[in-house]
C-alpha cells in the first residue's frame, strides 16, 4: 500500500512536471495539495505520512523549475471533502507569495525555518545514557558513517551493537569491528535489505534471540542516484526511495511495542531546503521527517535529523572533486565526524522530532538561488546585506543596454564563456568554445540547473532549464538571453513586419482580475454542488 501511494503521489507529480516543462512556450503555475501531512499544531491527529514525500519532491521542483512557481498546500485532515475544497478555493485566490501553506481549523499557517543554535542544545546538558544490557541497531552500519557511529556509541557505553548492511563487511569494516570487540563490546553483523519487510523482521528476531533487548535504532541506510527531474525515470526514483521510505516504515511498524530509548532517522538537508538533482532523495527523506512527527504524536520516540554533507563517511564523500567544489560554492560547509556526533549526542535526549544540522553561510547560499532573498520559508536568514548582494549584475546590464544591437550577442557570448568556464573549473586563460555543445564541454544536467540559477539571479531574467537544454551551446544561449533581456525590441520588430495583419484589440475581450476570480469561484461552486450530490 505504501509503494502504491508513492506511485499515486510522487510518480504522478514527476510525470506532471516533465509534461509541463516539455512545453516551454506555455508554462502554468503548479499547485501540489496534500491533506494532513504537515505537523502544524501540538496533538495533531494521525499524520498522513504516505503523502509526505510530495513535499520533499516539491522543494526540488521549486529549485529546478522556478518558472512553475510551485505552491504547496496541506489541507486540514479533520475537515470533510467539501470544507477542504472550500479552503483550497480561498487559497487559490490568495495573491501573496507564500508557497508552503497549511490550513488548520480555518487558520492559515505559512512554513518558516527557525534557528536553533548549538548553544541552546549545549545548555541542556543531559545526554541519553547507553545501557550495557541492551542492543542498538544501526542500518547502513557497515559504511564509513555507520562505523563512525558504532565507535562513538561504544565510547558512550553501548556494549551490544548490531550493524546492518546489504553486503559483507569490507576489510576496513572488519578491522573496525575487531577493534571494538577488543574493548569488550559485542558487535553483530546482520545482512539484509531493510526495504524488504521479511528482512527487517529477521533482523529483529535475531536481536530478540540474543538476550540483549533492542533499546535504540539509528536508520542511516540510503542510496543515491542523482539526476534532474526532467530526465528522471520512476524506476530510478523508486530505487532511491526504497531503503529510506520502506526501511523506516518497517522498522517503525515492527518495533512499536518495544521499549526503545530512541528511534533516529538520518535524514538530509535535501528534504528541508531542496537540492537540485535530488528529487528522489528529498522525497524519501521527507517521509522520514513526517514519520518522526507521527511517532511522537502516538507516544513513541522519534527524531529525524536533516544532516548537511559529512566530511568523511557520508554520501557527499563519494562525490567527485568537481561536485564537492560545487557544494562549497553554495555556502554549504562539511560536517566533521567529531562535530556531527557531538550534536547527535545532544539531540538524542531532546524533546524534538526534527532538527536540521548543517554549517552554512546563509548569504552565500541564498545569493546563488534565484530570488533567494525573497524565499518566504527562509526569510529569517535573508539579511539586508544579502538583499543588496543578490541584486542583478547592474554594470554588465548597463554595458549591454548602451551597446549597439549588432554587438550585444558577442558581449553576451564573452560573458557566458567566463561564467561557464568558472562553473566548469577552467583556467582563466582557457575559455570554453562557444560553438561546442554544453555536454561536450563537460556540463551535466545538474550543472545546467546551476547555470540557470546563476543567470536568473545575475541577469534578472527568467529562463527555464528546459529552454537552456534546447539552446545546446553558448552561442545559441547568448542569442536567447538577448531576446529575454530586451523583449521590447523584439516586439517592435514584430509590429513593423506584421502591422497590416494585426487585428484591432477589443478591450471587452480582456478579463479583469475580478472577472477571473468570479470565473474560478463559479467553477469551484460547480464542484461543490457535485460533492453535495455524492454525499
């Protein structure tokens, strides 16, 4: 049922986005609607965790395709379909820029990221005590990060560890396990795929038979297969979802009656802030974020940590040097294992369900996003200084404005050569060939999205990732950008050439905003009448 819900939700949204962006000439706004998947108030009724991945996916849609102006609305789960529809109708007519909204009891809530400093954690000195009699399960425990966790847990007093992975331990893993056992700890390795319920059941049965009852779970298993949404297949999407989503659910389902001290999901910043090229990963982690809320709402321990990139052992450490450099240019810094584990220890005893942990330069991060200083969710981090820094490239645009029309394409081409060369790590003396295809010069789909974001911010113009793909090289892109920046000159040219064939505009045919609102209201009333008939 859980997998079927993802096909209905994420797969449908994925295909819809691909269809919308494939027609770059006619872009329409995208609204994604869920019901009861966001934890807004204390004592929320049963959360719809199966819908949560759509929110993670939506945050990547917003970054990869800002032209869709993706808005998310979470309707009140306590309302019937007619009441929920009425609330949605009002939201559709709301003109403000809020794009992450929840409706509860007729009240409209807008999502905001709030700061929780490490100092506020350190002030609460109490840390969870690891018992010497209980067992602690770490999924993904045979990877570099899992082994770091195992060593840390033993230092904190744990004496029975169960490390789970899908493959036999590497030489490094075996050596680490031997070192831990030499300190007096008992380390069991149980192979299995946590996305399979029978494997999770087998792992838990073996722990129960060990006479050291399970006292804590850290779900750190995961899998990456990055790619932009426009080129993503559902099969690739599903494979990334499986260990996070199904794994977390089966662990939750099969441990509900056990007296656990903690149940921790290692989530990602991707589901919190979005990450271009990681729609599948963001969706999977968003499920775990809501699952932690759900567990707490029914009286069970639950914590999800939206980690940034770890310097050693995390998935980011597997990236090539070009991608790691790109990560740094976004303002994201790496988490050292020492610092990450220290924060983990502080969080385990805290009465919270979701915390993001990532060292970040907010000015740099928001400055590289289109309209980064105007993102409602992150308004607390957009300083006045940032708002000045993220203004468009005035000097270059002034240079273009005063240049002869015949010179503009070359000026733009030179500009793009420098920008793209820097993005690809070219030496300043070696600029990319403007006639060479983007992919031939080393661009990939993720770099293309990043280039789109840079150009949208610096040149204050809108260009979709799909259109950028279509231009294929620097020369064609330069021509397209000139038409975007100086559209009035294109309009004048059309008017001169086609003035005889241009019909007179009848202003009675143009609907005012009030007429549009009335038309939408009439459509909604028809739907409401149909729902009443069904009820």
